[in-house]
């Protein structure tokens, strides 16, 4: 494979302008198509086949939805109530104007009509109903709401928005993400001691990311893709795109320093570092495709979307990056250092930081390994009480209107208002007296613990399906609410036998609980699958048993520490103000699966880039200790820079206001911190020093069976060296 990438790199260097022009043309063509089609994201996070989803579909069939609804949550001015004549008139007039100015508004309902005033009559909510689904409500309709509620606000009535129509939508590409890219640029500038060279990985990464994001936007018109998918794809695509270009450019500069021509340096860097990029990228893609194991459609599409961006990052790294290097190689070589940066970082020092660190680890490997393992093990302790849930408006930033509405409704009706459960009761031919059976059922459900109230059964048009609404005492994310769902389902089995009624629990809260449980059950299978498959891949790459085993065990340490620290902050509430989390919450239900998939891929990235150089030296010298030191010396700096770039990009997303983006950015930031710097840069070299030559042991019978992938480029490098000696 290295030979093919070597030839590809040489071809790209010799056809630079055509390749760069072609990639920009492809980007422009895809952009035009995407702009014409526009985005059409789906926010469906259901699980086909689950009890809650089956019940939901049954209810939708029996009770056809009239469309999306917006709740205008209202709080009366001080010393007034919502039923006072003055306040009542302002609300009535505002609702009238909203309906009059929008043909899509089917009806409006005043709080007094709905009878939902709080006990002190200070808080209530009006409802605006549309003739289109919630996700089809136009921006113009939303603007109509936003403009007209200023009338109630001007009258001193606090007015916030809730319901199933989104107003504070997820944003990508905000100022925090830009800051992350700027920090990455600074790190690259320090690494290359050149402002020009620093810009190249970012430019190529943006080209690949832009193509990927636009393809996902096009895909939203044909596939069910959530907005979270594009966020994850953007986060990962940008980070690996920069890192992969960094690895190839670093090898290019090393070859230039050894006296190779620009074209030859490009070809060699593509054959060596490019091979590592391909195999590292494949491990990331394997991990992302593994998200489909949970058999949850929205999670599968998240994995596919992110995998697409990683795949494009690989293609850009081995085709477009060599083309740029072929065109600009003389300007970004090791001899073209920026004077200002050289003075700041004192680049004339004989010994690099990685070299000093490598010597430090080599002299005291046991201490470094033990301290690193203990540190990560302690950090992992909180994972023992991790709770999973999907976020609701209560986890949004306090400045958003949805969060303010959530707080008002909680104050008026209690936290259980947001956790309402719907029980679908279906009669059959064996149900002798439906009304008595339903009455007994309501009474039985009312007797369960943590139930605030149970509504009478509401019949559907067919007379066979009835809806019973249950309001818990606790909120949607509380473990007591999950216990209540389990209790209702247990009670349903008993009632089905005694009352001949089939009961199914659904509603947003029940659906979210089912999703969390499904993801929790899928975690072990998912982890075993990607770890097992990638272990085999690493055995092929490194031709060793212990090196891949050490890589996998190191990942388990960093994973435990990542999830443990996530629980410590997000769920337990420690340091939440420091990291900007608005409220204590259970861990995002699909976060562990995403962290396992992405972090494993990135961990193997660092492992491949660091250890492949060690193997290259060991193959030539047979000296295991020198191989570790050479790997740290030649690749330690670039792995450090890559880790810092990942952290800066993920931190940019962590600083975003959306709770889902923030949680993903937070976990991945610390995941990279633990894995790149504690595991790969400390524990891995320490353990390899301890193991010595045994690190590279491979049974002879297995050595004969395994194909030689040669990601170090040993085959063509020997040919090049022979050719150079002849000259």
C-alpha cells in the first residue's frame, strides 16, 4: 500500500494546479446543489419497535395530529393576575393578531379557555396551533410569534416560548468554534515555526470539511438526518482534517531536511505518513460505523455522517495536501522559518522537548506507568453511578426563551409537568365492561408511588383506544421517573390479565427513557466489536501482539477517565460553573457510545503515528529502547501538536451554548487530553521500555499468515536509498 501512496503523492505533486483546481470545482458544484436543495433535518430520535414508539404510532393513527404547537408561557406583572381584565385583554389581542397575520395558524387558545392557571393565577400558558408539522413551521411564522409577543412583554407580562416548535435552534460555526480554529493555527505556527505553513493544514481541512458538510446537507433531503449529526461531523472532520495534514507535512519537512527534492519529499511523506493516515482514519471510520450496532436510526446516521467527513479528510490528506506541497513546497520547508517565531520558541536548541520527555520516561518507566495508571483509575471512579438521559429545555442556557419557559412551568406546576406520561389503553373483544376496566385501571395507576395525578381515560374515535395521562412528582431526567415507567409496565402485565386491557406507556419522557436504556444495553456489544476489529487491524499494521494489546488497554483507561470526569462534572455538578454548564443533569444518553467510537478512533490515530515510527526504527536497528526514543523524538512533537489541535477544536465546541454540543465537546476535549498526553505520551512509551524487544513479538506461524502492509514504506525507501547512493 505504501508504494501506491508513494506513486499517488508523486503524481499529486506533479499535477498540483489541476488537483487543487479540481477540488475547488467539486466544492463549488456541491455547494450549488446544496444551496438549491437547502437543509431538511429531521429531529426524530425514536427507536422503531420499542413499546413507547409502537404506542406513539398507534396514538397518531387514532388521534391525527393537527400540527405543530407553540406554548406562550405567561407570567402576570407584579401585583396582578392573568385573569385580571387589563392583562386578559392584552393576551387576547396578541393572540388575535398572531392568528390574523399567519394563514398557517389553525387556532389560538387563551390560558383561561384552557383552564391552566397556577394556584396563585400568576402563571399560565396560551397555545398557538398550526396546520403543518412542528418541523415544517416556517421562519416567517416564527417571526410572527416573536414580533407579536413584544406586545405582552411591553405590558409587563413575561412571555416565553415552549412547545414542539424550535426557536433556539442548534448553531454551527459560531464564534467559539472560530476561536478553536485560531488556537489550532497558533499551535501549527509554533510547530512549523512558520505562519504560512501553519495555514496549509487548516485550508485543506476546511476544503474537505466543506465538501462533507454540504453532502450531508444534500443527504438531509433524502435521509432522516438530525442536526446533531452535522455537528458531530463538523467537530470530528475539522479536527482530523487538520491533524492528518499535520502528520504528512511534518514528514515532508523531515525529508526536505535530509536533502530530498520537493517532489521526492512529497512522495515519501505520502507513502509513509500517508499510510499511517489511511490506517488511522480507517480505525476512526470503523468506530463510527460501529454506532449502527445499537440499531437506533438517528445514531446510525450520526455515525455515517461523521464517517463521511473522516473519509473525505483521508482523501484530502493523501491527494490535495501533496498537491499543495508540490506547489508550495519551497515556501513551507524546514529552512523557511519565521524570524519572529524562531526568537520566541528558541528553535535553535539542540534537544527538542519530545526528546527530553522521551529520555525522562526511559529513565523511570515504572514510575511514569504506575502514576499514569493510578491517575486515570481514580478519575474513572464516578462512572460507577453514571445515569443516562436525553436533554430537555431545562438543560438549555438560562438566556434562552425555552429555558425561561421551562422554569416558569416548573414553578407553576412542579417538575413533573415536563415528564407527563401517556398510557394507551386498548380494549379487545374479551373486555366485558370497558368503562369499569378503565376506571379500575386509573385507580390502580393512581396508587403507584411518585404519581402526582392521573387523568380520566379519553376515548378515541374508534372507541377501542383510550388515553390516560399521568403526571409524576419528579422531572423527566430523574431516576424516580424512570422507576415509575418501569412500575407502570409491570402493572400493565397484571392489568392485562385481570381487566383484559392492553396498556402501553409512551410520551416524550418514555421514549427518551427507552432510548437511554437501549443505548446502555448496546454499549458492551459496541465496545467489544470496535475494539476487537481494530485490534486485528493493529496486529496487521504493527505485526505484534503486545503493542495492539497495550493500545487497547490504554484506551480503556482513557475511556474510563473520560466518562468518569464527565459524570463528575455534568451529573454530580462539580465545577459546572467553570465549564459553563447551566444545570446539573444526567449524562447525555448517546454520549458514551459517541465517546467510545470517536475516542477509540483518535486513540488509535495517536498510537499509529507514534508507534509506526518506533517500528520503523526497530525494523532497521533491532534496538527496542532506541526505537522508543526515536519514535518520541521524531513523532512525539507532532502527536503533542495533534492532541493540542484536537483539544482546541473540541474546546471551541464545548464553549457553544447548546447543551448537546457542549457535552460532546467537553467529553472529547478531556478524552483527547487523557489519551494523547497521559496514555500515548507517557504510559505507552514507559510500558514499551519495560517490555523491551518483547513488544514486537509475533509467533512465526502468524507472521507467515499475515499480509505485509508495510505502512512504514520500508520497501520503496530502500529502493530510493540505493538510487541515491548510485547518484
